[in-house]
């Protein structure tokens, strides 16, 4: 328990002890397990950015802006591309929900009837979602 608290830099562990434990961890090449931390904190620190194609130059600025802001907030971005395929889009959204991302940025695939069950599911989940475009 002392080691975990020291690595989290908790103040109830003496500074000298924290420094010594951090030095040993650094020497051993220790990296924190984000999945384990996510279980403890119930936070993944991840957003998903789902667009039609990463090669589309129109999205370059969007990708850069979203990633830069997320980085400043301590979040990572998971990228996925739908290739303008509605079935693929739904699979990607479900996969991102399974990864428990904390928010979604989506450029939806065009649908002639403008309806998709997956978007109703997103509303029910309550995950913050930004629709691009």
C-alpha cells in the first residue's frame, strides 16, 4: 500500500519515502497500468473521434484541435474511421462504448432516412457526444 500511495504522490507518505520509491520505480522502468487505475477511478481518460476517413484533408484541423485540447486535459483520443459504411460506424460506436470512452466526437455516415438506432442508444447511455458536420 505504501508503494502505491508513494507512486500516486499522496501526501500521507513522507517525501523522502516517496522520492526513494519513485527512484526505484524509475530504475526498474515502472509504468503505471492505466487499466488498473481506470478500475479504481472509474475513468478511462479517453475520448473517441470517429470520422469517415483519416485521409480526408478536411478533417486535419479537426483532428489536430480535438487531440491537442484532449492532451491538455490529460485525455487520449482513440481514432476510428467509418469509411462511410453505416454498419462499420455502428460497430465502431459499440466498440468505443465497450471501451468506456468518456466522450465521442462523431462525423456521422449519411443516411437517406436520417435515422439510426445507434444514436438513440447513445442518448440513453448519457455519454457526452459531439456531432461534427
